C-alpha cells in the first residue's frame, strides 16, 4: 500500500467447493506470508458471510504443516457460503459493513476465491472502498468445476472433476457391459447448470465405439425427447446396451430447463433454479418409450471433492492462481481476476494473465459448437484435445494407518471482535 509498510490481508472462499479450491488458498496464504508488504492473514469463515459477521480467524497463527496440507485437502477449508450480495443500491449496508470489518482489522488486501458472483462482490467492495477513500486491493482467484468463467482458458477445479467423471463413466460403463442382459441402460447425471463442460469431459472415457459413454447430452444442445428416444434406440440396436451421460441443466428448444418445473426445489440463495431429476426423468422415458430396463447414478458432491483422484495439473495451476494474485496485489495491481492462458505449441503449457473483475462477473463461457458433434449427443476430437492436458497426473494424498486419506483442519483461533453484531 502507498501509505504503510505492512497491511493485513483476508482470504475468503465462495460457492460450491472444488477439489482444488484449497490449493488456491494455499497459494494465496504462503505467498502472502513470504511477502514483505503483508502482515497478518485472516481467513473468513464461510466466505463473505464470515466477513459480515466478523467471524474471521488468524491464519498466520496456524501451523505451517496445516497450511501446506491445504494442497492435499478437498472442499473449502477456510469456509464457503452461498450468500448473494445484490447491487450497491440494494445491499449498501452489507458492503459498508464489509469495509467496516476491514477497517477494524487493518485489512487492505482482499483475496476472493470463487466464480462469477464472487467476482461481482469483490468488484463492488473495491468500488465502494475507492469512493470512500479507503485503501483496498481486491483480487479474484477463479474457482468453479463448471468451467464457465469467461476470460480464462479453463478454471481451477475443472481438470479434477473431468478426470473423476470420465473415470466414473469408464468404470460404470464396464459394469453395464458385464450385465447388459439385466441392466441394459445406465444414466450418469453430472453437474452443470448452464454449461456442459463436465458432461463433455466424460467423452475421454470412450476410446472405442463400444466404450461408454455412448451418448452425452449438454445444456448447449436443445434437448428433444423424440430425438433422445431415437438416439437410445439406435445405440441399443447396435450394442445391445446403452450408457448415457447427462448434465443436470438440460434445456429444451425454448431454453427452459427440462426438469426445473417438476423438481419442486425452487431457487437457491443466488436466485438460480434448483435443478434435479434429470436422471430419473430419462430413466422413465427410456423404460416407457424404448422398453428396456434403465438405472441411474448421481455423483452429487462426490464429483467436486474427489481429492483421492485429483488432477496434478489442476492442483498445481490452482496454487499458481492464488500465488499470482498475491504477487500482483503487492505490486499494486487492483480490481482483477487471475486467468489461465494456454500457450500455443505441441506441448501443453499454461501461464497466467488478468481480467477485470467486472468483466468476469458479467460473462459466461459455454461449450463451443465445434466441441459438440453434429447430432448434439456427443463431443468432437477438438473437445477431447482441449480437456486431455487438464486431467494429467495424480495429486499426492497422505494415507493414514487405517488406509484412508488424512486431511487437514484449521485450529481457527478467532480474531477479537471489534464491532457490534451484524446479521
């Protein structure tokens, strides 16, 4: 900062956790500890909600081995949330409260690890700080398994979920192949509200025509029940079995979620439709219209927390994003999110760049048409070329004497509260 030799920093996590969101946090924390310009590093328990409640803890006081253990721990160890801040006009009291907490604890660096909504929050906090004359550097670190953030080639978290989902499709496909006379059709439902990147990654499992998945459906291709029935019937006629991967956010020709009205789940705290029931719906259609037995698998949160099979590439790039955010922040860069850039060349190489927080907040990256086959029920070689480098390598995991992974947990020594209760 321009007027001080050292200033405190805070790191927060937001939205659905990923396998590598903690690796990004580790990059932020370890780089901040080594920086001459940063004093204490606070963690916000449960993201921006923790800031609002002044529920923060001193990460600087944590054991170095616990901090290092973040690189081998799934989910969000600092603590995540789904608390939606609206516009400055609608939620001004919340934004002012955030600045009050920062002022009370001499926090002048704000590192927010999350997706579109998180970048929007960081941007608005930054603007209010500037308008108020408070010195604050806000930096975003990308996070999402959906891989739908704009201005970045891919998102930390995607490579690991792609690796896990493709392997699940491969292994469950073998099960269907072994028992196709009784379990004729299997459906694997995966996450992906508006973008089909996760479903598309399952295409890695299909090394030959016989291999699963035979059909892949993504939100980018308008879903037709009539065509779906024809697709399933054709695959069944050829192989005597069918394996399907479907994204949870399938949409019809009008752009409406095919299950949103019937899920009965309403909306989440971000105002997004709560999706559910794609696999059940497809199972019912197949059994009624095609006349074969079908079963389904839902990976749920397992797909975003499978540290035991995480991509080493993903882990390392997530750490690099966190580390890079701090390097830019102490150099005076402000109001940006770190992005990943795939360099040209035969060998995969990834570097970083920056994008404006406000631009990321208002953007969305979907699976491009050239990555989806002409029939809209599978992927092209271009998609596979895109995702292959992202799943490479196996992240090291500490295994305990009981044969199971060992994961870290912070001691969480709370910072002294200096403000009145809020929320």
